[in-house]
C-alpha cells in the first residue's frame, strides 16, 4: 500500500488468531486488516456524530 496508515493492530496477536484457523498469513494481510479497522473507526465516529454524540459506542460499529 502506497498510502499506508498507522498500524492499529498488534501483528503477532492478529497472526496468531488467523493461524488458529489453520491458515498462513500473507505479507500484506495485516495491512489489509489494518485498513478495514481504520474504515470501521471512521464509520463509527461519523455515525456517532450524525446521532449528536461525541461518544462512540459498540453499536456504532456496523462494518
């Protein structure tokens, strides 16, 4: 990814969780997962704001 964002994941934890499903983890897998996480956070913040709140709650994460 040329426009890489700050990593929000603990790579070793994410890899371990994937390996529990008996799969290998590609070099770009964590970057892809990190991008999804950034998008979910942005969407949750937007949803909270649209509902007149400054607090993001669990139900704001609908990604």
